[in-house]
C-alpha cells in the first residue's frame, strides 16, 4: 500500500537517499530542505523515474513560523502522513568546549533539537487524529558516547535520544511508532558541513576504512517501516564494520 512519507533534509545525504528509496517503492514523498534548487531537481527526477507523487516544501527547520506555514500549506490528502523522518541536522565545528563558537553551537541546537521539535509539533497532531503513524528520528553514535571536541554536537544527539524515548512513551496510546536510527560515520556532506566547507579535512574523516553510505542508512530507515503493525524498532545503532562506537575505529595506515 502506498504511504505518504515526509523527510526533512532531503536535499543531500541520508534524506535524499531515503526519498529515492521510498519513491522507488511507489510511495508519495514530501521532500524538504533549504536548497530549493535541489528540491525541484529531485522532485522532477523522482516523478519521472518512478511515476510517483512528490511534493517539495522549502523551509528552514529552525524557523518555527515557516515550519508551521509549510505544513499548513499541505493539501488535505498530503496531510495523511504515515512516516515522518526527522533527518535534517548537522555538526558545525569540532572544537574544544573552551574555544567553540557560539554561532556553531546555536546552529546545532537550533537545527538538531529545536528544528526536530518544531516539525514534530506540526505532524504529531495529524498522526494522533488518525491513531497511526511512524516517527523516525536520526540520532547518532554521538548521542550514545561523547568524543573529544564533539561536545555540543554530541549533546544535541543525546537530546534526540531522549526525545525519541519521550515520544515513544507519550505516543504509545496513540498507536504511533517512534524509532531512532543512530548511525556512526557515513560518507555524506556531513563532514564538509562540519568543517565549514573544508573538503580536505572532510575527506580525512573517511580515510583508512570503509565508511557507511547514505544508501546503507536509507535501507535501514526503509526497513524499519516494513515491519508488521505490532512491531516497532525503538533504537537501532549502526556502524561500519571498522567502527565499534563513537571513539574506536580500526583504520589502515596511509
Ligand atoms: P548531509 O549534510 O548530507 O544532509 C543534511 C540535510 O539536512 C541536508 O538535506 C540539509 O538540507 C538538511 N538541513 C540542515 N540544516 C537544515 C535546516 N536548518 N533546515 C532544513 N534542513 C536542514 O548530512 P547527513 O545526511 O549525513 O545527515 C543527516 C542526519 O543524520 C543529520 O541529523 C546528522 O546529524 C545525522 N547523522 C549523520 C551521520 C554521518 O556520519 N553522516 C551519522 C549519524 C547521524 P539544506 O542544506 O538544503 O537545508
Ligand atoms: C555523525 C557521526 O561520529 O561524526 O553523527 O559524530 S560522528
């Protein structure tokens, strides 16, 4: 049966790969993000390749009024959202707490924590009305163990971990599934964003081992939505074979 999926941050990485996979499987997808050109391009590509309905919503998850306006603009049929993938997020900087930038801190907290809340606040009532739905939050291994210089990014992902648990408890009686996917390192635009566009530093993050890809994570997000109605993955921590947790990697020299 075709479902309606809303994905935040579908212009790159996990979100884009997830949009492709749901579209490939015949679902209607609401793709969102700040880069309107990428949204339009992806919408056109998915509609023509998979003959599915794609709706693009261009907004910044940090702007509560814009989030509210975007969701309110959805035609009634599109408001029947079956799956919300709270994916939009970022790391900005990798500095010791004593020299971190306020601007980076605010960007991470406003996007990863407040943005996730703003979007959830608009979608949860629509799911409660139907007594069904599935919320999938992108946490991280960074939300399981803190690593050096990860401070605020880790804190924001610990918040996602706590919010996922809180949502799961509060939404139990409404028949809404809540899942956290907590990946380790995956090669997307994530590190380039973290290092403010420095590609050399970003590429170094993925050297000496085989990192996960956006498609790997999209596959798990998709899988979590294919379980029977009485099953819910609460928390799925996933890393490449070469990574044990936030801190321990097995990398080859070079
Ligand atoms: P990317 O940088 O490739 O994608 C991030 C997406 O988030 C983009 O589509 C971007 O869209 C969107 N986004 C960022 N800020 C905002 C904003 N203010 N408003 C709306 N959309 C926004 O990174 P990933 O795909 O790797 O990351 C996706 C999620 O997974 C994040 O939450 C990240 O923390 C998490 N994660 C990533 C891991 C990794 O190693 N890659 C591992 C564990 C978790 P746009 O810029 O167009 O707005
Ligand atoms: C992204 C993974 O290890 O860069 O959440 O924090 S890590």
